[in-house]
C-alpha cells in the first residue's frame, strides 16, 4: 500500500514538474508588461476574494489548534484584513519593480574584436517548501514570476486551505495576462512524500528554497539532490555596547523581540556589555519583563527579579516565542565570539554610537545581514525595498540575505564578433 501511495505521489510530482518546465520556457520570453499585468491581476483577485481566503484561514487555524500549535505558530498562520492588505501591497510592489530579466550586468570588449555581455536570465524552475505562513504562497509565486521562473509551491499542512485560496488568486492573474497557468503550481497534497519527490527532481527543478524550522531544513540538507538556497534558523542577536544610546537601545530591543515573536528576524539573544550594565543597570531586561517576555539570563543577570536562569541550550536556540536569552559579555570582542559560536549567520545588530566599534562588528562578523541601531525585525525583503522575499538565504553561494526577484536570476554570456578567430 505504501509503495502504491509513493508511486501515485511520484506520478503527481512528475506531471507538475513537466508542466513547470514547459511553463518556464515560455516565461523566459514573457514581456515585462505581461508579468506586471499578471501580478496586478493577482493583487486585485486577493482583494476581491478576501472573504474566501479568510474563511479558508479559519479552517487552518482550527486545524492548528487541534494539532496543538504554539501561539507563535498560530500567529504565523493567522490572516486578517490587515495582513491581506500586506499581501496585496507586496504583489503591487513586486509588479512595479524593473524587470530583472535581460539586465546587462557587465559589458566589455576584447582586443581580437569580441564584445562580451553578461546578461541576467531566469533560473528556470524554483521549488519552494514552506511551513505555516500562507503569505509565502503569494510572495514566492510573485517573485518567481517576476524573475521569469516557474515555481512549484509545497506549503505546510497547517496552511493548506489558506494557501489554496491565495494560489487561486495567483492563477487568476496569470490567466488574465495570458501566461501559462503552470507558471505557479501548488502541490495539492499534504503527503510528505511530495517533499522528497521535489528534493530529488533534478530533471525538473533547478533550485529549492526551504522556509521553515530546523526539522524541515535538516530534511532538505539530508535529502536534496537539487541545489538549495539555504535558509537556516533565525538565531538573531543584538549587542548593547557600552557606547549605546540608552533610549535608542530600549526602543530597538523591545521592537526586535515583541513586534512579532514568530518570525525569523525576531531577536533571540541579547548580549549586554558589562560597562553598559554598570552605566545603565538592568533597564533593558526590566523593559522586556514588563512586556511579558520570559528572560532567560545567565550569571549575575539571573539575579534580577523576574528572570529565569538560562540553560546552556538557550544560547543558539530559535525560540520563535516571547522568550529571549540574555548574557553579559566583555565588549564587542566578547559579543563577536559569542555570535560566532552560537549564531546561524542570519541577522545580528549592534547598538552603539561609536563608529570604530561598529566597524569592528561589521568587519569581523559574516552573517547575511548586519545592522547598527536598528531592529532585527527589518530583516525582510519588503523592508529592503524588494516588495517581498522568498526567504533569507544564510549560505554564501549565489544569493545571500533577502532573496528577491533579482536574486532569482542567473546569467549567461552573449559574445558578438565580426568573423573573429582565435590565434
């Protein structure tokens, strides 16, 4: 019986892959105007069908409660009219961006009469595997389409109905723009075998983008034969330096932890310079406690009333909840050493008014995003001006940081001669 199910899923995924490959060939030649029209049409469909989407989301939330999802996970899953407006704004922002396909990235002439251009081209077919957040259906679909790629979306079982409803809006926009409907396909099954099929579909998929927790990323790393844009955990740090402005620090730390606790840009560890503590006391910690955050503190910080003694495993942990680990460090060097040991190379921030200290922090850390005097919650493609993102890539190959439409292109060389021959 298991073999029969696997065979059925395999056949399903081969059909999806073949249609995506055919759609990718057509999309590679699609004009910017048609892609723009498809995305605007999708945005209009989301607003027109908003009640259908919200009704579908209620089904997913009920399912999530029955499964025992944490409040943070339910928050990632939840849609309301405000979040739908955010989806629409993202679709419109991506639509208005310049077409990334066909950009001349570099051009030069060679002595024997060759003109060489490096030109941006689509990747082909992108596979996106994600958990919980139904807005990824729109974000990933739109960004891939803008970059001339077909995309196969495999959403989490938690967001199954919401993703279906949003996907229908994306298809409506594509159809109205006379582009192939297979440009954006949603895997129509919760069966985990579909994930394994995508990870090994080298003949159909050019790159995989995982968005999810440690379990999903571990599975992708273990099984993938298709190249992967790595999106590891968001173990984000903030370092409060001795030269930090206190009021700035208070605002940034609270925002970075409490604005939305369940996103990968939420700060999970606060590092406090000993001299900051000597000058300003425990104000950052008491602010967090007053906001209802569980503060897991190490050493003398654990003596602050209301804190919980930290366990070793709390450092280097993505809580995705109203929990933060806090530790004292000896200056910027101590902060750097801690981040190198426990970070996931996602996003780190320094709070300081000292230019030299900030320069050391920026130079000696190699996370995908480094910030100064800004909340880690800005680690988002929309906030970077990309309209949206398909994920935050923490690897070092091809794309890094927020992956927008430009990062979803490759390039080819166009070489023109006039009867040139090599000596």
